């Protein structure tokens, strides 16, 4: 089942994960969430992993949860398990020691928009559209609201949540949900350039940096600085940091170990 719903490709530190339910607009079924969770756990344990690119097959990036599957089992415990499994995937993305780039070529709605928000970086095609549209069927997108409100200003996020309206890629960029917007034919190039830029940096610094970035965001200012100071001091002790600074002073490219 994993092979059917999620495609993976590993090459030189870059890992591509492709949601592979194109006939269902890559809706997050229980099987797809399980596959994503398992693959993220494998990546977390892989010292050779450097960057992850998450994309969707077919016309959509991800249309959110599979509503037909949700309707097939209307027990409270089943819904609790489903939303807990989805939350675990979102948390795993944040906890992953390497950056995750969302590549959005089509619609990203409800939990699909949540997935974009959970990723560290996002590159969207000009044709991409975003919405938290559960409200249109009587379901407030409560779990997508967690990631959306951490990416987008509060009033913008709440407007999306209570109207269910779509926003385009340029608006998503202006509001902070995505980093870069590219023409459809230039989307892969933009994603490749971003991934290559990350791959060219010290892997130790990237791993330390991502962990620190997420940890300090939820702490009071003084605690955040205390944590950042210690992480930066430890970072200075890394062999690669010594090489990077030496290379800079010697006016040559660094050779990461």
C-alpha cells in the first residue's frame, strides 16, 4: 500500500516524496498518512538525508482529508485516531532534522493547506490555489488552523477559516504561506535551486539550525536567547564550522566533511 500511495526517491542527500493518489486529488487517507509517517521516521534516522521535497501527483497538491473515507466510519474514536495520526505527521515534519520544501503546483485545501504550513519552505506555481474550505461542508478546519495561524497573520487566517475562500499563489506569498512563486514551467527549476542551495551548506549547521529555529519560536524571549546562545556556541565547535570559517578567511570554497 505504501508503494501505491506514496512515491519516494533518494539521490545525493535529496529525498523526494510524492503524494500518489491523483484520482483522489492526493487526499490524506489513513494509508497515505501511515506511509508518510513511516517515511518521515526513516528519513529522521538517515544521517545522509539533507533536504526533503514534498509534492503531489496529478492535478492537485493535496485536497485535505478523504471525506468519503471519513464518512464510512462515523465513530468519535475513529475521528480522534485520524486527526491524531495527521497531527503526528505534521509534528514529524517540524521535528525532522532537515528542511522540508513543499512543491505546490495545484490546489492545497484544508489539511493539504495545513501540510503546506507544516513544511519549512514552500515554492508554488502561479496556478496554485490555497483554502481551508472545511467550513463549506460544516466543518471548521481546526487542525489546519494550527499551522495556518503560525504562517499567516491572525486576521488573514481567520478570514480564510470562516469563509472557505481560495487565495492565489501571489496572495499566499504576500501573506507568508509560501516563499516563492514561479511560472508553471519554472516550478521545478525554482524547487531545484532552493534544494541545491541548502545542499551546498554545512549539513551540521542546517540540522542544528532547524531544531533551534522551531524550539525558540515557542519560548519567551529570554529563554529563546539562552537556548540560541548555547546552540551557537556548540555550533562553533563543529569541524565543519572550523572548515567554513577557515575557507572564508582563505578565500576558497569550503569542503564539508
